[in-house]
C-alpha cells in the first residue's frame, strides 16, 4: 500500500501491520509542492498534517482511498471533495493532547514571566538588574478560563490546579455536577488568563472578536494553541497595543506559516511558536500507531478508527 506522508519526517516501520498491509511510505515536505504533485498519482493513503489538502490535490490522486489526519482538526482538508470522490477521512483525537496541554502551560508561564524578553536581554548582557516594568506574575492564585472541555482542556486543568490556579471552563454542555462551567461571556469576565481549546468551524471563526476581548479584565492574557482564526487577530493586536491585555501566547495564526510582517510579531508582550504545540517524539509515535492501524483496517475492509467522513 503506497502511503504519502505529507511532512518532512522519517517513518519507522511498525513491527506488526498484519498480513497484506505492507506499507510503502514515502515522505514529502509540506512546502515542496512540486514533489507532492509528482507523488499524488500513486498515493492510496495520505498521512496529512497541516498544509491544506485541496479539491485539486484530491483530483490528482486517482488511487486515493484514505486521508488520515495526523492530529484532530480536519479544517485543512476539503471534506466535500473527498466525499465526492468516495475517499474516507479519519483523524486521531487525543493523540497529541499531552503535548498540546504541556505547551499551553509553557506559553502561559512564558508570557507571565516575560521569558522571551529576558532571554534577549540576557544574551545582550543586560539580564540583571531587571527593569521594574519586567516584573512577572505567577499562575498560582489566578483564574484561568478554558474554551473547551475536551481531553486537552482536561489535562491542562489538572496541571493548573496542581499549581494553584482556579480553573473555569465553557463548552456546549456542562459536566453534571461541575460548578466550574460558565457561559462564554461570563467566563471571559472572570478570567485572568483565557486559553483556547476548541475546533475552528463557521460558528467559532472570530469567536473572540473585539467585543469579547473587551470583556476580559484589564491585564488579562490570551493563549491559543487551537486554531488562529478563532481569534480576530486585528482585534487582538489592538487590545495588546492599548494595554488592555497584558500579553498573549500564540502557537497558531490566521495565516500560516505566519508572515514576518504580522503585527503580532512586533509586540514585546507576545510569545509565539509556529504551530508546533503538538510536535514531540511521543506524539509522532502515537500518530504512527493509529495511522498504521487504519491502513491495516483499510486493507481488510474493516471499519476505520475515528472516521470523520
């Protein structure tokens, strides 16, 4: 079975893929469109990461049977085009949850403690004494509002509560008997830090717009490791530049890769990463385990794990 891994990553053959499921895995860097186009005609399965998979791509892959998202969000896949061609789409919820939760905690702490600024000053020989404007804050005693109630938010909640933070959350439905659930606007009004853990849909696009960001208390911090377009970036820039928000920790952006001219990159109170919250060796191991299992199931005509379409 020809598998196209659309990412510059080595694949280590799993020990037990089952009879009849020998995998011929070829990889292609996401930015190498020429090589990707050459490999598409022979691909039976695409292991997809982030570079959008368009209707045109799918049309150039006549043997394609499965698009396997390595991760959870399928907003970068043309689902309608896949359905029209009869191509199955599957994802793998939860496989990157530990890495994303840990990175979210990292961004909260890095923003509160001005890590990027201190790193630059230290390298310039100006690390001590610290400017009085650079006095940081602690997570303990703060209220953190989580947008979402899934596995990532659940893992993060445990970490935050262990540190001493108060955690609130919002989701479509509250957990029975959990008093920490709030309506979105009430959660924003109560949160010193708000962290985004929901998928990007038509309903959640620019969910945190100018009006909702204004609900946050002065000096609040915004962290996003989900999808960039859930936050209106222009409104976020305004709130940060005005001083209403004290900072932001961002792993995702409305346009990716984030262009050098994005005004968020010029703000000293913003900590940024290039959509790599998930990127650990352990995550890749979990990705490959699920991806190989679904190839085995595809070969045997069995139901796929976590089929989306």
